[in-house]
C-alpha cells in the first residue's frame, strides 16, 4: 500500500535507506509553471545536514540534491518531480556489531518482527536520514506557498528541561538561523547550548520541542471531518522520527481553561475578520481562519547513547551494547527544517485541495 | 476528494448533519464472516448519547442504529456495511437567532468563508453529532479487534485543572463506566463532578484529557515512514471535534528526559521479548512492539456558553450572543467512546494492512 | 480497502444488495452551492428502473431516491451527499431454489470462493440493482457538468447481431428516449425490438452495444500517464455488470488502419483549434482535446435464461436449473443511463481534478 | 494528485521524460523477503528496448536498470523499491523543428493547453519511453506472481489487417520470442513482417492487437463493484500509449451472442470446479474463477510518419511537418512486454488485496 506517500493533492512518495545508495522521492501533483529554485532546495537540505555545526553528528554528507525529472527550462511541467540525494559517507561496517542486536528504543526489533528481514546498517529505512526526502519535498512546497504569500518558520522552544520564552510575533528566519540550536532568543539559546555540552560529556542525550508558526494562510484551508487541517499537520509531525506529541494553538493547556477564557472573540480590523486572541491557533473546526497557525512538536531524546546499555540480541540472549558510531546528542535543532518541511507539504496539499471547491 | 473517509484497508466514510435527516456512514473493507453484534454497536452508541446522565446535554436522541447493507444472517458478507442513525430531537428553530452570527471558536466563520453557504442549524456538518458515525464504525472495528484479542479502554484523566492519578494497569471498562465522568478512580471522579457542577452554575464550560490504553496489539502493526501507527492514531484523535493535542507513551514529558532515563531496555520474559519500561507507549519506529499502547488526547472547553458573549454577524457588525440551546458543560466524558472508536478504527485498519505483508 | 468507491476528486461510495434494505451511496467532493434538482435525479433513476416498458423486467420498483445529507435549502453545502433508494419489491423466497446452486456465468461461485459466505438472494451485491447507486451519482455529476456546458448522451447502437448505423452528430436525448430500445434511428430500433421479441419467445437472451457521446468537454481534462481520461472512462464502463469490452474513438478498428489514414489533422476554425477527423475520439495522449468524446461499450447477453440449464451445486453435484424469477431478455436499453452516469462521474471527476492545476 | 501511481496494494509511482535524465519509479507495498532477480528485470527491459531488432526504432538505449533502494542482500525488505533507467541516446536537438508545432494525433496540443508549458523534446512525459517504468514494475510483479504459480504471456494477434489465428492453449514465451513480431505462429508472423516492410517503404505506419493470457490465477481475485478485476485490467491497458480498446473473454463478440450460447456451464473435473467454455475469460462478476484470464488490446497506428503531413503551429498557422527522428513503423511487437507488465501489476495488486479478506 502507499505507506511511503504523504498528501492527497500534492503527494510526496519517499524512498531510501541510511546506508543504501541514497534517499529520494517523487513529488506528484505540483502545478505546472512553478519556478524551481534549486539553490533554495539545496539550502534547505544544508539546514538539515549532519556535520553543519559543532553540535551535530560528524557524519559528513554533502547531501546534494539531483532532480531527475519534471523540470523544463527551470520550471515545473506538471509531470512528477523525482529527486535523488546520494549517500556518500556510508560506513556500513560501523554497524556490523549491531547486526544481531536489538538496540533499546530503536526500530530494530519491530522491523525484524514485521518483515522477517532487516537492513541493520544504520537503521536502514528507520533511520532519520529518511527525512532528507521530506526536506526536499518541503522545499518545493515552500516555493509554491511563497507564491501565495505563505511563510513557515520553525524554531526550537525547548531542549531538555530548558523551555524558552519566545514572542511568536517577532520570530524571523534570521533570528532562528543565527542560533546554533535554532532558538531565536540568544539568552535561551546559550542555556540550551550549555546543557547540550554537559550532556555530551555525560555520554547521554536530550530531547526537546520544536515550535512552528505559519503566516499568511488564507481562511478556508482544511476539511471539516477527518482531514482537518490540524489533524493532517499532526499526522505530518508525528510521522517524523522521535516525535512523541503534537499540540496546536492552546494545546494541552486548553484542557485546563474555561470556555470563557478560551474562546477567541471575533472583531473587525481594517474591514477584515480577526480574533482578539488566537487560542484556536489559526484553525477552527479544522479549517484555517486567516490567523497565524502555530503548533508544538515534542521530540524524545536520541536513543543512541555514548554509554553502555543492556539489551538483547536476536537469539534472545542478554548483551551489553557498547557506544559507537556518530550521533547527535540532541537532534532537535536539526529537526527544525524537517518540521517546517512537513508543515509546508501539509499546507500546500490543502491549498491545492481547496481549489477543487472553487 | 475523500475528505470524509478514514482508513486505507478498513475505510469509514461518514455523512450527516446535526439537524438534517440523520448521521451515517459506510464501512468498506471489513472481512467477510464477522458476527455483527448489533446490540453491542447500540450499546456503544448509548455511551456517546446526549441525555445519558445528569451531566450531559438534555438533547434527547434515541440514536438507534439501522444497518442498511452488508450483513447476511448476522454476519458480514464482504460487501460494504452502511448504517443510518436518524436525528429525532431536531429543533432547528432553536438556531434561528444564530443564522447570521459567527459564534466565537465555532466553525461558523470558516464554513461561510470556505463554502459560501452554511447550514447554520446546530453547526450542520461541524457539529459533534457527526461523531455518531465514528462510534458506529469504531464498534464494528472493536468486533474485529476482539476476535484478535485486542481491547481498547478509554477514560477521563483530567477535567479542567483536576488531573487524576490513574494506574493504567488496573483500569477496566467497568471502573470507567461506573463513573459519571468516566474517571476510573472514585475520588478523582468526585472532584471532577464537583468542578463540573460549579462550572455549570457559573454558566461556563470545561475541557479535559481523555487517555486510552490498547491491550493485546501484536508486534508489527504500523508502517515505517508516513503511516506510523502513532501518526495515524494522532490524526484519528486530532480529527475529533475540540481536540487540541495528542501525545503517546512518554509524550511531551519525553522532551525533558535524558536518553538514559527514557530508553526502554529489552528483556526476555517467559520466552517473549518485552521492555522493562514502556516510554515508547507500545510503538517503536512507528510499529507496535507488543507492549500496551497508551496515549492522551486534550480537549478544549466547550465553545458554547450559558453567558453572553461578544461576537460579530455575517455583515461584520458587532453583536452580543445570548445563551441558548442545549449544551454540555464538559463533553470530555462523552468523548471517551469516541476516542476509543477512533483508536479501534486505526488499529483495525493497520491489522488488516499488516496482512498484505504476509 | 475502498473497493466500493469511484473517483478521486468526486468520489462515489456505493452500498446495498438486491434484496437487502436498499441501495445507496455517498458522494464526496461535490463543490458547494450546486442546485440539486431532485426531480432530475429521480427522472434519471426512472430511466434505469425495471418495469418501465414492455421489454424490461417486471420487477416493480418505485426506486424513489431519498437524500440523507449534504443539501441545505436546495443546494449542496460541500458536505457529503448521502442517498438511499429502498428496495420495495423484494421477493427473496423467489431465490430459495438457487441457494445452493452456482448459476452459470453469474458471480455465485466466485463470491462463495472469495468470501466463504454469500447472500444468494437475487445475487446480493453482485446484482445489477447495484447500478441504482451509479445512476444517482451520475445524475449529480450531470448537474455539475451542465453548469460547465457538458452533455452526455448514450444510446443503443447494437443488439445481438443487429448493428445500427447512427449519425453521431444528430443524436439527441429525445430521439433516444423516443425508442423503447433507446436506439435513436427508428428503423433500427424496430428491428431490434423484433429481435428481442423473437428471443423472448425462445426463452433466450441478448447482449448488445451502448455507445456514448460527450459534448462540450473543454481541452485539458485527463492525466498523462495512468489516469488517462479514456483509461478512467474504460474502467468506469468495464465496472458495469455484464460489460465485456470498451473502445473509444476509432477503437478496435484503429488497429487495422495506417497512420496516414488515422491521424487527425489539426485545422483552425473560427480561431479555435479543431481536427478534420476525430479518430482520437476527443482524447489525445489521455487528455481531452475539445472535440466530442465518443466510445462504445459491449454487453454480454443476460446470463439468466428462461430455459433449463446444466449446472452444479455447492456440494459439487450436477443439477439442472429451472427458469424462474423476473428478468430482462436484454438489459442493454436499461444500461444506457448507467453508461451515461459512469461517463458523467468520470468527466466530472477530471473536471474537478483539473482545477488543482490552475 | 497521484496521477502517476498505479495500484492500491502494490503501487507503482512513475517518473521521467523522453529526453530528460531518465525514467524511473518507486514500487511500494511489495512484501518483504522476495528474491529480486535483477537479471530477469533487465531481460524484461531488453524485450521492450528500441533497437532490439530490424523492425524496431534505431534509438540506441542500453536501458540499464539501477535499483536505488529497498533491496538488502538480494531480497526485498518491505521498504519501497526505487529504480532509475538513464536516458543515454538523447538527441533533443532532433526535435528543435517541432518545438512550435502541434504534431497530428500526438499529445503536443493538449499538453500545451493543459499546462501552458511543454517539454517538446521527444514528447516529454507523453513519450512511450515512459513505459520503461511500467516494464520494471511489471517485472517485479512477475517475480511475486511466479512465487504463486501465476504466469503472464502476451503476444501479437494482429498487425494492421492481418489477424492471426492462434490456439491460446499452446502459446509459450519461447514461441512468442522466436518471432520478430512476437506472433507465436510462424506463418502469421511472416505475413506480418511482410506487411511491416511494405508499410515502411511507403513511409506509413501500422497498429495492431496484443493479446494476453494469464495462467494460474486462483479463484477469488478482484472486487465486486468498481474494482472488478477486468475493470482494473482494462484501465491498466488503456493507460498504455496508443491503446484504443480493451476486451476480455468473449469481448465485443459477446454482444452478438445469445445467452444460451454464451453461458459458461460449470463442471467438476478432478474434484475441482471448472467451466466447459471460457467466454468469461476467467472472470465472473469481476472476480477470477480459476480459469485462464485472457484479453485483447487494440493499438492505433504510430502517429509519427515518414511522410509530410499538414498541421498547425502554436501560433495557429498552417505548417507542413517533415518526416524526421527515429521511429518504429509498428510498435505493437514492443508493446507485448508492456501489456504483460501492466497485467502482472494488476494481478499482483489484487493478489495482495485478497490477503486482507483472509
């Protein structure tokens, strides 16, 4: 079944493994005539890339995107866009020791159980390297959204126990990218960096929260029942490796509020409908209302540690896993472009879907 | 597009409005030969029904399910099961005053913007009455799951600011149903009831959290990338009216933990693979690992208040909305069977999908 | 899986059995604001109805369509349209004798093999009564097409060995409906009627060909590769009970022509692009080119005979089937509205899909 | 939308253009553990390749398939299989003269109208070179079918006005491949070759008919209503470039037969259910009955001629098209592996779908 496809009007189908030939995908449903700014796509990939800064995995991947189809004289033709990002820095032998081991809180055991066969090299299909495909798809989606004045900005709002206070209305891509941890407030950013460094020394790992704001979405995107805009956003985010939770607008906090405090009262401003507050997070009844869309995505700590861990092997015997390989202490900063990508794909999908109703 | 369908192998397609003829749906993909226990389906509907207890809306709906197709001599035939639950207690005139008004934090404004036409009677398609279809679909899914030894138990874990402490391993349907608010711990249940009563007197409303445990899911359900089991569960839950957030396993708390504290260490118990802890919530890499699946769903407070509220009308003028109609102070207890239904549909969908791999 | 759904942008999901409660469906994806002319829908159903003329089955079904949702003040709302046509003239006991018998060239044997359970009453889900749902869906699609100036006209071009010569450019609905066999040329119509009468006396049955012209389709509908407009039309037609073949434009005859005779040479007429001939049948490379679309659909003879037939029973023993029940000698005239309905659904689906590209 | 995907359980998504970087695709839903015999896949591609014999286009493509993902130690892993076949012998400048011309009975005009942009080089996405992707997908499907004892054999049954008489029960792959035109009966094969040679000298082109037999399909594949096995086969075939018609079993001939002549009488043979005749073509009520499946596919003559032709250009002026480029007089022999591939994909899709019902 199409388990490797995302979207209904704009469809990304993904392929590839951590230590196979590469990662790629096909984007179907993209309208013709869109300028495909390949430099922009590459710049988005660079934001996701390992080895981009002192705090990320030293795996050294150029991650160069190659478009295989669907572009003619720089523009989309209506035909599917296929792309490939080759794996260069493969070191499958790094993983030989893990061939017969089920690493804790990885997908090793469930893959073996589900498929009866497992590409153990770097997690194979379960590796977060798969998200390369999402970032390319999301970059194309962003090009479409840009034409409609829609902007997606993600940032790190928490790492481990450090939660930043961030004024959503002032965030820019520049503020985010100026921070090594992609937290737009320098003081908080520094605290997060310190925590990451401490944790590295302890051989341990960290999770965190990526927040995201989508600006400029017109009212009317999303569908009333199952394909609510936030339901599709939620699925998009939860499908990213290591994500454990999703909330939009007031989120889990809403559960503690009374209706009179929570309701967003309408008002007319410069002849247009707005709300005084935005607990709705820009979405009411599953459909965008023209206010900013915002949401939070919780990531668990990285499962690979630089410590020994108890585990079992495929024969069911107890084993001790020795630390090895190349890993981030905290992937949350690198998850920002992935969260943005999935948001862009979701919004672009609904933007195209909304045209059918016209 | 199929915005009113849920699932890929087991597909529920839903229809109906709050004050139309009724609510119904079609279930496609159900294997043949399943005993359709119509009394059980009705009992599930009764759990969702308004007017079932002192704390729910006085709308008086018998909510009797009528199956229209797909059953022969009490068993499924492989043909689609269609069903209809007629609306009886319709009072569309109750809503005349709201015809030209956009109620705060309702879907009135977005529907008008999206469609240019709006069935204002009780919210039309945006009404939570739509969930009748989910509960019937979920009941059929539960019958399928039961044959595979899988059980879905939802309960209320928080209402407003009151969060119950619940031992997941001891919950039973009976404990849940014995509580008017569907919180299985009597002390916490009483506190919640008190809060609901206080809030009713104040003309205000409440949100809360529904938690859910799925027991007996075999390892191997779910797909690696976009259709991760928890991503589909998340979409299922977020598609329910008033839901603002979803988390599974350790959820948002995971973001604050270190990897060494969070990792679920494997162990062999009676010859089978288990984990010492279950922060994974029964799902690793998007695929069930055989442990209990558990998750939380946050509901915002009911948007309809028994207080006056500022708003605007369709002409863009300020208006004051007077309280009227029949409404729950807190829908969270009635949301329990809906959460269970969507969980059952999702698990059943993946159960059937997993057969393709055999 | 969604085996009972047709279409991607405009989706008809169908349910019901010959001798169950009724036949119905859900239409999803219909744009809001369309006037739903229920009298027109009923008139289409009447064209399909048994008992409508001397040459059709005496089963007496009122076939009254009841809309269950999706319409407000006479117009579509963007919510799914559900409908139900109740079975009235059920005589399941007519079929008791066939309970354990596999009728030749019916679906009895394959249903039993596939599902292990079978609703034998009138063929259950395999009955052509299922097409009631298609006709209602098609009528709604025709209302949408009409707004875009598109008209679908089907007619009988052959019954048994009698093939009519018909000038496609002169066919009107009136000419078609004036003929009991729905052949628009009176002389041919009379010959067909005589053949049907002869065949009835012999206790035998007939097949035939339904042809169809779609006028006013703009250039640009259809997709380049798998979802070619004629591929979707072909699937639509082949999915109708008793259909054995589909051809469009020059069809099977094209295989015998040379390229120089077959190519449709472009010309400019009144400033617009046209072709001198239309062997393409209005579709080139899978995409409509603005010329009339036309195609032929072959129907096999009715499998139920008013003669004894050899067969086997479910125990594998030889049996002789006695003639019984109520059956058409030739269903081809009644198939005309069904062919039109499936054509209308297909064209409307692609009309909506084409909006995504804008 | 997913216009470039085929299948529901086994999904081929295709990409690529005639003169772009290459042609490829992603196969999703393939069960894990299947031996991927890459030599077999390559041999299937070789059967489709231009330049393979004296009667095919001299375009010289190695057409080497490269698998990009989804295979580990020679077997499928359950992850998507991506593949790429690079275009080598691209001569886009061959097509410069056609840049502003609409070739008769090609897709030039409709692409321009639909998309407003057109990759004119060799037809871009509309080129039959796209079928490379189908052949690779079909080869993988054949590997799956082989494991279930199912074999797909296509052959040429007519070229132009020459229709061969072929005994379906005696066809083998060897007989087919021994013929340059893939007609398994040497006498007919010779006549076809002569006709092709005559037509080449005249600068004209030919169509024809590919027939196909599928042996070993178990009873029970296919779905009752819209996804009838022959409806999906029909769509599969009609989606191939240049196809104008599809018929299965008795096909268009059925329309001329009486029911008593057409009905397939059941009989028991060696304890198994069979039919005396097979007008049903192995499919009853849309579901396979265990007999051989057979069908015919009509191809129009090649639209590119080695003669001058009248046409118009994009400015709407009359032009004369001069013969150029490299083209087959008749593509029907090369269409045989494509027809087989689409049949294999369709049967494999339904084979996997049937598992859900178990």
